[in-house]
C-alpha cells in the first residue's frame, strides 16, 4: 500500500513510537476545542475573549507538554488553564474598571450569538451574568463540565466546602433571577 505526500499517517500506539507533541496536542485540539470554547464563553461571556483563552491554553499545553507526568491529563490541564485564565480576565477587568475614569460602553455579544441561542438559554446566560466569578465558575464546572465537587475544588484551588457553599448561593441567586426575568 502506498501513501501519498498528503496522507497524514496516524501516530503509532506502540510505546516504542510515542506520539509527538504536535500530534498529541493536535488530537486534543480536534477533540476538545469546542468544549473548551463553550466553557470559556460561559465563564467570560465574550466570544472573542473565550477564543483567545482557549488558544492560549493550547499554546501553554504545547510548551509544557514535556513536563506533564501523565499525558492523559492533558484535557484536565487545558480546562484548568482556561478556568484560571478566565479568573485572571475577570480580575483584570475589575482593576481596569476601577482605574478608568471615563466610562466606556460595554461591548455586547455578536449579533449571531443571541440568534443561535434558544430563549431559555438566553435567560440562563442573563442569570449567570449576575453571579460573582467564583460562583459562575463553580456552576459551569459542575453542570456543564460535570465535574465532581473534589475536581472543582482542585481546578479552582478552593476547598470542597467552598465549592458547596458557592454552588448553593449561586443556585439560590439563579432561581430568583429566573423566576423574575427582567
């Protein structure tokens, strides 16, 4: 069987031929970029910023791949990187708002963004926007990423008790916001 120059041979599973960094990160990119993008959009509520966060997460993973003790943990590393970058983005935005004297108009989502979402999703997103960043992250990781409380605690660097209380407060706030959508 001959292969052409355009064929992209699959990496061998044989341990004697380990997967290259490019192949491993490329595989994760193909498999998980959409999931990570959705996670980032839920966390930062801005498609352009979400794309940047995901792109940067993959760049960081590529640079640090040789340091991973377990290559199977690549997706967890990416998810943690996106969550941490979203937290950094929120802190940066808060500092920026505090120090800016001139009010800047908020940039809204693109026109196609709201069209693509069903009405119930828009209501949930509106309700999520009122949550503090930590509560939002806990809910997104719990219900979108379906992580356990221990995994959320590890990802966010907080205790499981803080995860539970943050989730409880967030659900209470969401329930009130969804009962009275304005």
